[in-house]
C-alpha cells in the first residue's frame, strides 16, 4: 500500500544515486545528440558527477574558493555569488544545479535567472531535498550546528563544516519542494521531462541506523502522513521550449 501523501503519488522513486545519475545522463545524451554544448554548473562545489558523451565547455560558479580549487575540469571558474553573477540571456545549453536551492533565500528568483540564461530548447537540471519530506522537516527544524555535529561525529566526516565542505546553512523556500517546483514550471511555461525521488536520508552503514529509521517513521506518523518518508531528495529535468525567449 502506498502511504505517501496524495500530491507525491506518481513520483518515480529511484534506489540509488548511481541510478539517478544514469537517468540524468541518458536524458542529456538523447536530448543533445552528440553536439557541442555550453554548460553552467551553478554552485559547482568540489566535483562534477555527470559523464557526458558529447563535447562540452563548462563554466563553474561558486562563492567558495576552496571548492573551486578542487575543480580541475572547469573551462571557466568564477568565484561569485550565484544570485548576483551576471550572464547574457540565452547563454547556456545546459544548467546544472545540485543541492544549492535549499541554501538560497530567494530560490524562485534564482530559478528565473536560470531560465533567462538558458537557450531555447535547453535543459535545466535540479537536485535538491524536498522541504515537505520527513528529512526536509527535520533539517529545517534543527539548528545548523546540529547538522555539522551529525556529519562530523556520527558519519565520521571530519572535514564537515570547514571551508569548502558542507553542510551549509539551509533556507528551504517554498519552491524547494515537489509541489512548489511543479507550480513554478507551470507558471513559467517550462516542461518537466524528468522527475524522480531518491532517499538519501540514511547512510548505508554507520552507527544508530536503527534509531534514525525509527525517528523517521515516527515523524511520518506524527505528521498524519503529510510528511513523506519514502524519499528525501528530488531530481528535476526541465526543458525550456523553443518558443520561449528570455526577457
């Protein structure tokens, strides 16, 4: 029996990050058919996870110089705030933004900027945690130092919270959710061509996994089923139609 909230039913759930990345790569390969593309990695962080079959030029933007220093694959590296950096309209074939939107105050305005920078027939790829899942709720309701302590001490990620390493403070605007992103695309005449959920709320191994699972189940029940526990993160692939021009 599917116990997910009604608005989340029909969302395809993936079992692993490898499966998620494979879905993204297939859509890109099919859409651009081996022609050269210009890519923007918005909030690029320390690594690029997508393997493309076609030739491409990649521009990375991040406010963290320590993260940029790890990116040897960038053709252009810009130490800029993604909310204030300026690009011409219709500049990129593909914009990739992975786990950035939840940290942005004004995420919908940033998405509008992405739309303007994207060429007609371009693709926007977004990966973000859904604020209306159990994981999103717990993240929103706990202070940032708890997130750092959790990763550093329980997950044994000793660099957590240091320069160039997450976790980063979260905001979770309304658009950072399944319903919010669907509504944004509808309002902006953008086409959703891929939409998946994946559960990354628990590591595959580590201490207290049973306790964490119990806490997630209890939060789902106490929310009367309104907070989804079947996934934590979303992947959206969004197409800008050819008849759309940036303003």
